[in-house]
């Protein structure tokens, strides 16, 4: 099964292979990235390799699709984005994303997310795409609202990180939000 390569105006969304291991390590070894990711920062290079292996395994088992976000202008991997907890029989999934802080504030995450949402609804036949984020991650909350997600509620004690439980916000977008409102995702 060929991995779906997607493109936007400024980005290519590609399969994450071991050749991207250094960039994955650079991103996930930064506390600014992992503090809202539900995991501790990488401390050894092998963790990046194992993460890439898990991306491939989950794709092969049809549990998730994780793309590398590559900036067309420089051909550099700047982050990842994907559909997690992919349940084709229930027509739902959850979106997740991360970017190297050097690339924050340029609209890359919302551009990539718009393409992933379109792919999920049009190519995979999903009806619902959820998103879970920390309430403190104001930037992510704003981005989700900007691209058409609706806040559904608070999940108390949902994420375990740093030896304690954290609340999370649940957002979603459903296919009819896009079809009936004719609202552009970007």
C-alpha cells in the first residue's frame, strides 16, 4: 500500500523514513515541543529511530498515518502531523501535530492540518476528526478554532506527564461542518 504524499502551497507531507531521524530527534528533544505532547523530551538518538518505526508500524496496521512536514522552499523537515487512533469502521480519527519552534507562527501547522482534514474526509471517508490539547496550549487551541474545530469539553486528568495528571481539552470537526457551512479550512 503506497504511502499518500500530499502537497500544499508551501509544504510537502511525506512518509517519515529513517533518513529523517536527526530532524525527528531535534524536534522531540526540545522541551518546548514535548511539554504539550504528553511525553518527555528525547534524551537519546535511538528514541527518534523507534518513533519512526512506530509511525511505520501504525501505518502498516492501519492504526494511524503520520506525515513529515517538509518545507518546499528548503526541503527541510520542520515537524510532523497525522491522523491517530484511526478507526475507519467508525469513520473517525484524531489529529496530532508538532513543529520545530523555529517555524512557529508562520501558519505551517494550520496549512498542513487543512490538507490532512481534507484527506481524512475526502479520501478516507471519515466523518469526525478530534483533537486533544492541553488548556495551557493557547496557540494550539486558537489554531484548532481557526480551522473550524469546535471545543467540546474538558477531559479531567486525561494526560499523564511529568508524574502527574493533566486536564485536556477536546475539540472536533465533522464532515458536515465543512460541507454545509462551506467554510474554508484556512
